[in-house]
């Protein structure tokens, strides 16, 4: 196989990895950045209303500026008259579905991060093979230029594979951090809602019994 063909054969997989990694990263970043939560001011208003067990006032704030986990809140409110165990189970099911939406395609970044260094190592081995082949077919004294091309390919593919892996691991950690923060806010808010509903139901039952 000609030298140029070898270079192309080792470079194309790394190029494809970089393209796929960039496409996944752009799609996930755009998707995550569009997931809306409550602003600090809105969260303070909601928390204040929930502490006073004014669930309807808290819901009014969410209706004015709906969050991306609004379907979870609607599912919770559909179980407002059920027991806390049933309501919390419904919340958990919806949160798992929402988390799966947020984490979709994230495994692709880790797969590319694992695959790219191995492809780089494969390019390194092929580059060294080229260097030794050039040494073997050389008729006179071995000049540095005879092996330089193969060594350049070996080092370049290794560096490219490592750069792609670092890029994927960094973005995966960054996006996952954003997802965890977003889900933590959602869980905290939903737990407060559920607790407020439970207190309302308990006080309603006590009033009826009285």
C-alpha cells in the first residue's frame, strides 16, 4: 500500500471520530441550554409560597414561566389526592424519563473517548511499520529523512487520538454537571411540592374529622 494511502487510512477514522464527537457535543449543548429552570427570584417566590403551604400560589408562578420539567409537575398534581408514596413514585417515574432525555447520546462521547486513543495507537503502529519498512528497503546509509515521515505519522495520530479523547471527556463531564444541577433543582422543588401537598391533605383530613 502506498505511503499516502496509509496516511489516509489511519487519518480517516480519527477524522470521523472528531466529526461525530463535535456533532454530538453541539446537539447536546444546544439541547441542555434550552432546558429551562426557575430563576433565583422565581425560586425564592415558589419556596416562600410552599413554606406557607400555598401550593396554588406556587403553581401560579410556574404557570407564568413554565419550566422544562413542567410535565413532571403536572403528573404530580394529577396525584395530589393520592398518598405521598403513590405521588412520589409517579414523580420518580417521570423524572427518570426526563433524565433519559437529558442524557441521550451522552454515551456516544464516552465511546469516542475510548475509541480515539486506540485508533491513534493503531496509526502509531502503522507509522512505525512504515519507518522500519523504509529502513529495510534503503540501499545506502539510513538518512533521517527516510524514517521521518513514518515517525511523523506515528506521533501525529497518537496526538490526534489523545486530543479527541480529552475533548470528549471534558465535554461529557461539563454537560453531565449541568444535567445533575438541573435535575437536583427539579427534585428539590418537586419534593417540596409533594411535602406541601401532604400537609394540605393532612390538614384537610383533620378539619373534616373535626
